[in-house]
């Protein structure tokens, strides 16, 4: 199934971020700044995520390979309703959608007319999507590094499961919302996401987090269809 970076890097690339060692990543994702105590930085990030009941934002995403070559640029919109629900929509360069209601995950490619269904624990456990959608930082990540630069506090998270699709995640927040994400996947591919036009505490209908496949679309998933 073709993906706009939505499944490779962060869900296989869903929400996603940068792929070089922490020192090099700091040069790419954010300028070096004042170092922060790791436990305190992790607690601040966790409190911020838990305080975000609902969120809607636009995003821009860039994907680079391990040598720094730009592979892809994409943009779209994300909607989050904690705990456990989010809708990640790519509008360019082509239409693709990731939706979860907290139990199932739907990945829909409009051009291919195909939707893939999986259980949430299979698809997003230990991923950045888990963090934004309602998981607890301590459930699957260690805080490896933290610093403040240009008005953002950056926290680098390393998944405790070392056999996953990515090596580390860097989140940049302003004390209220996460404004940037950077991911490093297992192959050295780097993905950077910048959020804009962020709205918090808004009403989001339950229907936004359920996907009904259009007629004629191929369905691949645990239901056997």
C-alpha cells in the first residue's frame, strides 16, 4: 500500500520524525540550547499531552533519507481526541487517511481504492501516534535527552522495544502544545513534522474517528474481507 510517509517512518511512518544520532539530530531538528534534567522534562511533556483532550492542526512533513536527500514533502490535517482516537489526513501530494477509534486502525489510500484495517495494539503501540492519541510516555519510552532552544523545549524519546520501526522521536513543545516532531526510523530515514493553526479544546464528533469504506474499495484486515 502506497504511503505518504504515513506508515513507514512512524507507524511504519505515521506521525513521524528524524534518524541520526542525537547530536546530529539536534543540529537538524533544533538549535542547541540549555540542557534540561531528563526526569523533569519528561514529566512536563507527559503533563502537556495528558492536558490536551482534543486538538486539530494543519501540518507539513518532510522526509529525508540517511544521506540527507529529500524524498518527499506532504501536508494535511490532524485531529486528536484523547484517549486513543485520532484522524491523520494527507491532502497532498495525494489523498491518504489514517483513522483510529482506539480499537481499530484504518489506513485508506483514495487513489488505490484500498483500506487496510488492523488492531490498534498492532499498529501504533510504542509509536508517536500512541503518544499524541492517548498513550503514556512511561508505557513505552525512555527520555534520552532534553534541551530548550528558540522558545521550544525538545525531548528525545527512545522506544524501549528495540526491534520496532524507528529509533527515536524528538518532540518540540512550547509548554502548551507540541509544535514540531522529528523521527528517526530503523533504516536511517528522517521525517520532520511542523504543526500550525493549532486548536485545542474543540468539539470533535465521534464520527470523525470511524472510517466507513466507500463502495467498491478493497478491504484488507482482521475481518477477512
